[in-house]
C-alpha cells in the first residue's frame, strides 16, 4: 500500500493564503476607514505582482471594482445634501468613493490570496482536511466548474470552426446549448468515478501527495484572524 507523501517543497498552503485574505476583510469591514482600504489594496497589489510577476491581480481587481464603483456613483452622487452640480453632490461623491474603495479592497485581497491557491492545490487541501468528504467534493466540483465550462466553450467553438461554420448570431443554438450538453455529459461521466471513489461513505480521505503545510502556517491561520479581530475590537473601543 502506498503511503501518502507530503510535498516537502516550501510553499504557501491554500488555507493559509485564504485565511490571510479573509482576515483583511475583517480589517476593511470592521474598521471601515478609507486609509485601511487603501493600505489593503496597496498590499494586495504588491503581493499579487510579486507572486505572479504579472499585473493580473491589479487588472482583475480594477475590472471588478470599476463597474461597482460606477454603480455606487450613480446611486449615491445625486442624493447628497450639498449639490455642486446638477445630480452631483459632494457628500454623495464621498460616500460613493468610500464604498467603491472598500469593495476594491475586498476584491484585491481575495484575488491576491488566490495567487497562492491554485484550484488543484485547494481541492487537495480540502480533501485532506477534516471536512465532510461529500461537502469537500461539492466544493471541489464547484471550483472546477468555470474552468471546465471555459474548456467546453473552446472545444465546441473549435469544432464549429472546423466544420466551416461561422460562430456568429444564433449563439443560443449554435454554442450555448452544445456547451450545456457537453458540460452535463461530463458531470454524468464523473458520477461513476465518484461512486467508485466512495465519496459518500464516512471516514477521512487521504491524498497521495498532500499539499505542503507546516506548524508555522497552522499557527499563522490561528494568529492572523485573531489579531485582526483584536485590532477591530480595539478600534471600536477607542473610536467611541
């Protein structure tokens, strides 16, 4: 019988990265100050660029934050007390800016955390945890759905192109329906493997090569959220 061998290459465990990312949410939402949001955005962007050597975290967080900021501007700017132009108030702009900055901080922190949490590694970490195997499988399948759907779209599109068809117009019948059928068939094929693996049976599961973890990272996963919670509570007490 093969004994599971943990990967000994030092790296950030997905749970550690996500714990730090969501701990930043505690600071942003708990303290609720623009300066904290700016600090979290800057730190997240620096970490994301350092981890990936690309500006993907910056661009993706802006792609998520700018539309949200525009919607907040539309909602709040016209309804303040101090109008500086038609349908624009100074206090409404401030509220919209603070909300948009807070949303950007939330998105940037979790995107930076995901730089250290590739989906295969995260699924392995979930499988090796004490989480119920059925719940772990559902989470893993959910995380894999979008990548699989993208591959299905690419496969169907390439098949259409190879047959000489132009994938334009009537997208629902030419592309969407075949993609849905292909994705559902993949799910049906996976059902047999799930049954053979005994996902629904009780007991812990082992992974052939578990994700790297260490005592220091386990300590970080406890200390960081507790420290952030203490900072938020202390801020609330001082700010009274």
